[in-house]
C-alpha cells in the first residue's frame, strides 16, 4: 500500500512569500500537507460502523509510517523556522531555565543525598554530603549514561543500611527500565542487572541482601507498542544473575493487573499491592516465613495505600468509607480489627501520609493548596505545620530515627525552595532558595471559582502581571488535565513565566476527574461522567472571556496525555472558542487505546469500546471520531514522541492526519514528532526548551501577538 505521496524535496522552495499585516506580524503559510493515504478499514461496534482510514499509521515499524513522520516533521519545521521570534523565545527560555535547582537532602547510611542541576544540565545529578549545607560530591551523574542526555533515572532506592543504591534507568523516555546497583562505598556498579521492568523500581528487603521488583516477559515483537500482560513480582538476591531470581507472585487468571511488593521494615511481613488500572487496589499479605498470600483488603472498589507497618498493624490511607480519604490501621493477626487513626476531613483532601522521627505527617489539599499536620501513631494531633508560603509541598517523610527532615515548597512564581523542619519543635528554617532571572514582585497568582455547565463551582489559578489590564485583548493560555485522581497544584514553570512576562495570562483549571476534592470529585469526571471534564474546561474558557482576561482570538488551550485528550475533545466540540490548540501526547482514539502497551489499565477511568454499555458515551467524545469535514478548526500543533510507549504516537498521528483532511479554515494543523523521547518523564532539559520554544512560537504567531525580547 502506498501511503505517502508527497515529496519534501519537490516542494522545498514552495513556501509562500511572507507578507506584513497591520499588526506587523509576518504572515506564514505552511507547505502542503503530506497526501496521507486513506484506507478502507471499518469497525463495527454493536451495530455502529466506524471508519478508521488511517489504521496503517498504528504500525510504528513500517517504512510507510516512517516516511509519513519525516514528511510531517518537514512541514512543521518549515513553518516554525519562518517565525521570526522563535530563536528569541528559545533564548529567553534558556535564561529562565538556567538557575541552580537543588532537591531536599535525605540521609542514607552515613551520607545525605540530594539531586542538583547547575542550570541547563539535561538530567539532574545525584550528590552526597556528610552534612547538609557542606559541599557535596558527585555520586551518580545520569548525564554520563548517554551522550545526549536521553537516559534518565526513573526510580532510585537505597538499601536499609545505606550500603547499596539501586536505580532504574529509562532510555529515550520509554517506560521500560533497566535496574542497576551501585556500592555506595566505592561508587562502583555491581554485576547486578535487571531487564524488562516496567512501572517498578527496586524495593529493598530489611536485611539489605536483595530487593523486589515487578517485570514482564520479554516482548516477542512491538517493544514500544504491543500490549503488556502478566506482570510478575520477583526477588533478586545481590550478586546473582536475573535468571536466578525467585518468582514471588503471579496471577495467571488476570493478565491485565499490576502487582508490586511492599515489605515491612522489620522483615516480618510481605504485602502485594494489586491494581486493575489507575484506581482501585487490593492488598494481599503473608509472613515472610510463609509461602501463600492471603487477601487483607479486598479490591477493587476502593484505594488502599500502605504507609507503615508497626507492631503487626498495617497503617494505610484509603477512600473506603471516606471520600476525602482517611488513615486507618488493620491488625495483621486479626484483620477484623480495623481502626481509624486520622479521620476523614470534612473539607480537605488527605493526599498522603509520610513518616519520620516516630510521627505521622498528613499532607492535605485545601482548594488545591497544601496543608500539613503532624500526628502521633494513635492519631493525636501534635500540631498544624506552619508553612512559609502558599503553594505545593513535598518531602514530609524520612526515617524513624530522624530528628529533622527537609521539604520543598513551590508555586507559580517561586521555584522549589528547600526548608529544614525540626520534628520536635515544628520550626521551619530556610535551607536553600534558588535565584531565577526574573522579578517575582511583578506577578500575581489569584484563585477564582467559576460555574461549570451544570452549576458546579470549579477553582482555577490565574497568574498574570500585576499591571495587566482586563480589556479582553490579552494572550491567554489555559491548561488542564482532569483525570486519574491527579491534582493540579501550584508549581513553577519557566515556560509559563516567559508567557506571563509577555503580558500573557496563564491559567490552570482544577477540573473534575482529579482528586482536588476527594473521590467524589474524581468520580464526577470519569466513565459516563467524562463529559463533565470537558464542560468544566469549556466553562473556564468562557469565564476568562466574559471577565475580559482575553478573547477567543487570543485564547490557547494546552494539556498533555489525558490533558491531550481534554484539548482534543474540547477543540472538536467548541472550535469557535479558541485561537490555538496544543494537545501533547494525547489519548485521541478512545475506541482503540486499550489495545496498546498498558492502555488497558485506563479502562477503569474511561470505560472500554468492548462494552456495549460504555461504547456510546466514549464514542460521543472521542476526539478522533468527532472531527468533521467542512469545519474551521483553530490553529493546531499536535505534539508527540517516537518512543512514547505510554500513549503510543499513533493517537497523535491519526488525529493530525484526520484534522488535516477535514480542516476547512486557513489555520495550520501541524504535528511535531520528537525523536528519542517518550511520554515526558526524564526528558532532557535541551529537548524541553526546544519543545517549549516551538510551542510558544506557534502560539504567539497564531494569535497575532509578536514576542518582544524582555527590556524592549
């Protein structure tokens, strides 16, 4: 089948002549799109026939697909290269990204370990020091694991005695990782090497002699696209080959479940956490001296997350009978005895519980902003932790022997700042504050609440210049996610800051589908309620226009992964509402997503086209299947990557091809396909800057607002 009929060379000089409009913006016309062949594939879903003309683009190993990718990238690069301020944007992004970034130190053995990036390093380096605040030494530099910085650490863990360090390395953004082990005394790699691991790192046993991990059988074909089944839990003893690893747990009756091991610190108990997808868990357990696992907390209607095992009691966070989550404990000798340690808060979401210094630290969200409380193990409140600023907090955990811990705090106008916390007194003191090349006093973040289509009040963070005029003429970028219990909390983003410097308004909406207000908020945006998420996002756009932050011809929307689905669905539902749409690594084909890699795990969130009950509501919003011929769609830059084995790039390929085929307007529909990159985790700094420069150059070009270098 000839799927590619367009020649880059033949049209290399065919770029349209630039003209100058009344706003002095260079007008750019894209090259002709590749003539993408349309096949005759038609699927029948319970009597509904659904064409899939670009099914051939799902084959990421074919020469035809590779040729199509090259042709599309050529069109996109030609267009982007003509934007006169693209390089200026990259220069400013590089300046904003170029500041020292230091993580919170954590003690393992005799050393304190922390991550550090001097500014533009592709991957942060793991350092260690004998005492926090003193000069550290390099322990592991991931930048040396590849020439171009595309190998990243996906997980890392220390043995209980601090003698060994295990890390999971991911190449080119893939979810597949290789586990290696270092001797912390010598910094030398051991002979231990574990392959075909996915969604797992090394979980050490209490005796530091080995670790548990979860792996799949080596795929027979389609390493980056074939479906993964039958995840198994293994035990690896240091100094032995992977072939000698002991199988700890498998479930031959349920090929599409995830499993991970969680041992107690005293070495007496071993737990298996099972999941059928992205929410809902089950916990199995046994004594390490036993062979057979028993069910402790049955799945999969609720979530159970282990926190600690103490005196034969398992402490766990759950939404079972507590939509905002609670901390409970269950007797392992008599599982009928379940007690509530920290009860559900009426208004605040219990995000998680950490342990340190013999105490429990409960992290809450109140209107998507962090709160922390310190408790003893009987649930008695010790104190509400006084945080130095409003924002997102991470790091309230450590060892039971610790007298102090270190945590980070960030928000939209302040990068991660590290504080030392005295566990006995509750006092926080500044440890490290980064300096960035901008003046934070010029900006403000406000939180607003707006009404969605059904009247639900939805919160949204709006970051802007303090001197911004609400005249409806401002560039605006609206970001959202809305799914999988993932919360959108304040965080520092150099790219967004560059946009706000330019007089832009950067907005993050806390859509249903997340867990900002507990499990009820999540369920209101999943399965048959998924349309609520799109309604929330559309209502956010309408609010920003009504309140004169922006207008439809200055508004862009952006999101990645499930957020890419969000952007795609909202674009095809309300193409009149935005000027620019920027979907990244999006789930666009809702009828076939579950047939690739681990897409089946999302069925608990989305539903499946294999179900006669669920197919109709999935089909009703699936971005790919709701593009219509003859419609004028906004300027669209689809972004994906060739090594994305989470949301395979075929989603974006088919969406872009269909959008190009159906587009009735003059606005460009382009696709940017990154090489040697994946879903996003571990992406090198250089690739992040390049991607952001292209995205914002496209945005400014298509809202008719030129980028102006800072100071002009």
